[in-house]
C-alpha cells in the first residue's frame, strides 16, 4: 500500500513539474517580446511585467515539489552529512514533522482559500495598469503548495523507514 501511495505521489509531482516546464516558453516569449518592443520600437507593453511576474511565480511554485523529490534544493549539510545515516533520517523526520509539514499546510490552506476567493470575485491585480485576473496565479500557487506538502509527507515516510532500516525508500526513477 505504501509503495503505491508513494509512487502515485511521485507521478503527480512529476506531472505538476511538467506543467511548470511548459511555462518556460511563455516566460521567455513575454520577456523577449517586451525587450524587443521597448528597446527596438520604443513601445513598451502594459502587460509584460504582470505576465512575467505571475508566470515566474507559478513556475517556481509548481516545480518546488519536484526539487524536493529529486533532492535538488539548496541544502547546507556541513554538520548533518557527518552524522550516521539513521541520525540524519531522524533529524529530517523531526524537522519535516514539526516544522516543514505544518508550515506548508498553513500556507497551502491560505493559498487555496485565496485562489477560491480570487476566482469567485473575479479579482484583478490592483497595482497594474493592465489589471489581469489573478486567480490563475493563485491557483498555481495553491497547487504547488498542496503538491509540495504531499511530497514532504512522502519524504517524511521515507525518513521513518530510514530511521528503522538505515536507508530510505527512494523514488522509482532514482538510484
């Protein structure tokens, strides 16, 4: 049962990361268009800053869980790398259980509520001359945080296994 849950979560995280991957061309296109319009034709757009701001935020949030899954995030492990493997897993288990999971839960719940509110009220960006709808940004933020919480939960279970066995359950496509 655990393996299928872990594998399902790993697949979901990869799918959401691929969704974020498709935002890269949009980010590049908008930035390139704005630079060419502004400096080549002296005709800046009113929408490019808002789009690049939102797409960059969406990209960051949608790929955070994948970075956690593949252990690609920035980590300062000068001390912890010198500890025995079981102690490393225990330290990670404690920090995930008491710090990371509750924090991401609180932010994720707030983001889901904010996305729902923005969608229901057709909220627009108020400090923008263009005034785009903000619900797509908040939906991506909420989705990224929910998937990050799910991945952190899976990592937490892997650390529980690591405390008892000395090694962790790895995602299916890692060595």
